[in-house]
């Protein structure tokens, strides 16, 4: 059927442009529809990056290596993706299974949930910005207990969990939680794993460096 568009109309559904050449209206409309659909799709979906299984596996093995090299107590290591889903969990021989794998998960989960380290989370709610001159009040302490309760105990307000970001963009790629040794030692092992993995030059961590004073090498 023809399209009534004045003198520029062509009986086969075409219109003429300023140069007198005919343009197929149906094809132009289809192209516009495709552009609109593409634009809608671009704004409808969110993509994110994550540590891969191979890198997460390497990080966890390196964290265990750090514990062995320094004579720390046996540890459990958990690596999560940005959504808080588990990628890898490893437990050294002699590390009690009933507690430490769960604690390492809680530390890592705290990092992706708060976009900070588990140390920073603890400092915020257990020490406060004016510590040691002023301690947090009971209402702040109650708040952190409430948060931990709401998450079914899957948050930890002490060191051993580190956040892993992509250098440059700052995008969260995952987190590493370690438990079984002393808190600073746990954090050291997690940082060692990230700092010595194959893609360490592409990564940054929170915290950026360790606070461990019990290293043997």
C-alpha cells in the first residue's frame, strides 16, 4: 500500500530526500527500531568483572604458602566474587573445620558487603573515628551486632578480610578472607596471596599493606 506524504511520496512506500532520491521508509524505520532496541538493551543490563577460578585458586594457595613459610597456625582461606558467592575455599591440615572456614567466609563476605576490609569495618564500629581518645558508645556497638545478626552471622569485625579491586577503574573484583592464625597474620596471608598472584599488577587491595609484626621471613 502507498503512504500519503504529499508530493514527495512514492507509491511503493518510499520518500524522496532533498536530492530527489528515493529512500525506503520501511527499511529506515526498521533501522531506527534496531537502534532503539540496542539503546534500551545497553541500559537494561549491568555487567561486572570477577576474579577467575584460576586466579582465586592461586591466591588461596599463595596465602597458605605464606602461613607455612612463617610458621603460623593452620589457616582456612576463602575467596569470593563481588556478589559474595564463593569461588574457592581451602583449609590447611590441622585447621579446625568446625569454625575457621566459616570465619574466613564471614571475613571475605564483610569486604564485598561493605566495600572495605574487615579491619576497617571493625574499626568503624568498635573503635570509632576518635579512638583511642574516645570510644564508641553502646548504640554503635548495638548497631554492629544488629548487622551481624541480620546477615546470620556472616559478617566479621576484625582483621583477616581484604577487598580486591581492579587497578585504575577501582571496580570490586572479589575479596579474600583468612582465619586460623592471629588477626594480623590472617590479613598478611590474604595480602600475600593477592600481591604474588599472576595478575597482581592489575590489582589493588584494601588495606594496601599488612600490619603483621610476627613474620619470620
